[in-house]
């Protein structure tokens, strides 16, 4: 059996990054749904993120999205984060919400538009310098809708050129995390549609570039855990964007649709050394909480990752290896299923209690009165949301 003490140590050391946009208003293609008490600026987003970290103890980093989180003084924003016991995580570039980007950003046929997009990416590296962020996370909506619309190979060259210029601007401790997406908003070709394309670009760039696996960005039936195992083996898994999907890029709470898949993914992370700090894997949430309360949803999401991680850590790897080497198909599967069937909530409650936290993070948050406080105080101004 897995060493219980080692499992608890690993759970205490776990870090899960939360997204600033998860605290703002979001919705569907048809409507953005406003909720009372939603943050009006990045400083208030950080205040909400501090509540998540206080309740869980494992969420000290917050990803920013530019220009949604643009401020005049990024040093002051980073200082505010530190005052709250937080730090700035990945800086996410936005080259998909401008009319100029109708036909693409860094792969656009027009060199003026490409330059505009590239300047934004370089601005994001400046923001990394100011905030102490290590990671520049890049997702491109670039692609085509119709055969013949543009030259596929030409667009790949434009993408490569842009990535190379950004890569050359990175500091020694900074890196590019390149995200891929099968489709949407482009439907004929996406310029970074899959892990192989992202991997090829990162390999060409060098050691300061790695792939991000968004768990909602795959075709139905894709074996995401294979992708994770392969990228870890190659040293090119930079991080996750955790969320859940039923049909497409639903951005639902991680573990909501298929908790067994989340367990399988984290089993491969554990088996391939991905939890070790030197692996450099960033465990980030990328979710939109459309109809549920924001902060409790993010706390619950963090807990879902913790529970799947605990089950992955409890896999009896010695017994698993013995069954695999003996060709015992059912025995090997049974080892995995035994770990997955384990109720790890008491174990996690112990870990939280031992670190001075309430065993039930959601209940602790609700009892603290923060939800009522922000509804009463955050009156006036513009709530944060898509595009703000």
C-alpha cells in the first residue's frame, strides 16, 4: 500500500492556481449572467482569491488575463497580492477580443495586425517582469473557417516567427506555456489544434517552452492521460488548465463530468514524476462559473483536484508494477480501481485539520461572512466579466 504519511506530505505540498476571470461574471454565447458582489477590479479579484487560499491552504497563485486585469501599476498589484498571502501566477495574453483579429492575430494575413498582436504578447512579458510571474500562457483563436481561406503552412510559419520573437524576450526564469484547442472559434483549421502541434512548436523554441493541457480541448474519446504521460516523459508538460466538459469546451468545474478521467490523468502525473517541484508542472484552473456562486465553486474545484490527487497517490504502485510485469490485466486494473474507490475525504480532512484549517473548506467560507460582506460593499462601478 502507498505510504500514508508520504501521501499526506504530498497533499500538503500541492499548489493549485486559480484564475482571476473565474471570480468575474461569465455566461454562454447568449448572455453573461451578473451576480451581486462580483469584483470590480483586479484588486478585488485577489481579495476573493485570498478567501479560497484561506479555506483550502493550497491556492496561493492567481493567474491574470490581460487586458481584463490591466492596471496602471503592476508592481502595486503584485505587492497587494503578497499582502494577502498570494502571488501572481501565469500571465494570459488576449489576442482574440479585438475586431482586428477577425482573421487571426499572429497568423493574420496582414502584417500590421500581426505586429499589433505580437506587441501585446511582448507587453505581457513586461507585465511578467513587473509582477514576478514565471509563465506566459498563450492560447490563439487563430484559424480558418473555409477551405482555401488562407495558406495553412504559411500560417504555421507566421506563428513560429511570432513565438520565436517572444521566446527571445523571456528572462532566464520565464517560459512560454502554449495551449492548444481542437476547434472554436475557427472550425475548418485551428492554427494550434492539438498537443502534437503545440509540442512541435515548443520543441523548436527550446527548453523555456512547454505545452499546456486544457482538459476541455479534445475530441470526444481522446485519451488525455496518454498525452500527459507522453509530455511528461519528454519534459514538455508545462501545466494544466483544469475544467470539465460534457460536449465541447464547456469550462465547467473540474471533475464535474468525469471524475474518473481526472483521477486517471493525475495517476499518470504521479507515475511520471509530475508532482515533483522540479517537473515544473503548473496545476491551474480555467473555468467559467456561469450560474453558480463564484468563490464556493472555485473552492469546490480545488477540493475536486485534491481528492483526485489523493486517490492517485494512494495507488499501490508496487502491486501495480508486479501485476503489469506478470501480464495480470485484471489484477493491474483492480489496483487502480481500489484506489479510485477509496473515500479520501477523511484523509483530506485530517490534512486540513493538521494545518490549522477547517476540515470542510466550503463550510468554513460560508461561515466567515465574506459573501455577505462583498454583496453589501461592492456597490457601484463596473463588475468584472468577459472583456473587462
